[in-house]
């Protein structure tokens, strides 16, 4: 789509778009000159210039008896258009809600693809009047940072819980530590983003790439309250943990530790049959062969992943393997790596399940079942690396 077509998408007429583009390229032109530059009929160009001046897109001044035209700087113009269109969209949303009272919006709405989901996230930020509670990962929080700041500047109380470190233009931000196992969980299920607006509606987002990202919007106060409580308890736990860390003699009783661990723990007997592999599932060595072929045919993917990985696989067809994607290398081989950046220890069944995308979440919560150490951020790239 060319610039003229894109401006038309924003509400310009064809002639207005052509005239504006001509003035961006040749600012300070007369009306006659603008007609020549824009290829708009000179009989129409003054009418178009007048229309653009009324809309604040163009201004003029008289120099030596000649009337010269200048474009509104395109950065300012686009910002004004964005604000105006966002305001119209929000007003229209409320107006449609009123006339649709006999056929109310469903309590749950599903949005797919990243652009659509994050458009809704930004809309909730704009609509917030009192509180915004947000929980997510640095990559996604940075993307909505300006929207959170705009809400805070309007007087909205913004509370952000981030899994990892991030720099955001808001006052109340809490950083959650991230374990290697959590990075592996992100690799398997994707990142999550939770947003609650005024404890009235909330959006639960699974971020797994541009096409796979999905969001569930709840208009029900009960679900919004539960998600708000979820974020609140995470923040409260961080605040209490920080205070308790200043008490050198404080330790949690063993029975309390066992209680907390047992909430998500799966007993070995329960977890053994969790991974259901298809009958034609490749063996461990075949998995590595397929990974090597895929990376060799997509060197840009290999460069994007990067790093030196070592896999210590137990059980049938197990062994030690490594994948070296540093500095343009694509090396997939059996044997240990020299100074690996990430080491993963797991059974052959779990490894094959991870590579095939059938490893269920309970396997990620069984203590000691999968061990990850080293550069934990690389663990978030394992699914992309192993996906055969």
C-alpha cells in the first residue's frame, strides 16, 4: 500500500492525500506550484488546500506578496489523527453499547493475532478511569508502556507486575524473579499478559508469536475480580518477601514449605504417563537430525536463536548432545559441549514430547523432573529451537 492509499485509510480524500504529500516534499510552495507537484487539477487545488487548512493539516503565510503553503509536520499530524480516531472509537463503542442494550455484548470475547489483541489492550488502557492492574513479561509491557503512562498521567492508579526486569514510565512497578523452569514454561505455552480495568473487565492474553497470540476478554465482574486478586496476591507476596528477607533468623517451617510445593506438584506415579507420544514419534537421535536439517535450511532462524545448548538425556536412546549456534555456527552433534551456555537434563520421553509440542504442563511442575541451568533466558527459545 502506498502513502496516498494509507492516508486515504486515515480519512484523507485522494486529492487531499496527494496535495499533503506534495507539500511534505516541497514545503513553501504556491497553490499553482502545488498543483503541478501533486498532479491535482489546478482548478481543484485551491479548494483542496482550503479543506486541508480547515482540518489543521496545512497552514499558509504570505511572503513578498505570494501565498505559500506548508504541511503540518507529519509526526504531529499523525499523533493528532491517532488521538482523534481513538476518541471517536471509544465514543462509538459506548454509543453502540447503549443501542445494543437489548442484545448485550457476550460476557467473553476471543481475539486472535497480536495486532488485534494489543489493540484491545490499548483500548482498555484508554478507557481506564480509576485503576489498571497489569501482569506480564518485559517484551509485552514495553510495547504498552506509553499507554500505561498516558493512563497514569490522567490520574489512573497503575500497578504493574513484571516477570523479570524492565524500565517503564510508571511509578508502581514490581519485579518478579524468574526461574529457569519458568523460562521453560514460557517456551512451551508462551508468555502471558493480564490486564484488569477498574475491576470491571479484564483481558487474559497468551503471547505466542504474531499469528498465535490470543486474548480472552471478560466483561464479567467476577472474573475481573479473580484476576485482580491474582495480580494483587503476586504483588503482596513480593512485598512481604522483601520485608521477610531483612529478618536474618526467619525460616519457613518445613511443613509449610511442603504445603506450598504440593499445590502444583505432581507425584511421580501421576506424572509418569503424562506424555502421550504418537506411534510414529522419532527417536532422540532422529529429533536432533531433523533439528539440524531445519536449522541448515533456515540459517537466519539459527542466528536469531544463538547460544550453545547441551542436552543430557536419560532413558531409552538417551545420551549427551549439543547444539552450537554461536557466531553463525550450525553444529548439532552427539557429545558434551565445551562451556555450554544452557544445560537441560530430562528423560528421553520428555525431550521427545517437548520437541513434538505434546509435553503437558504438569511435567513442568513435577519437582526435579526437568532441570535447567545456565543462561536462563535461552530456555525461552527452546521451543523455537526444538520444534520439529
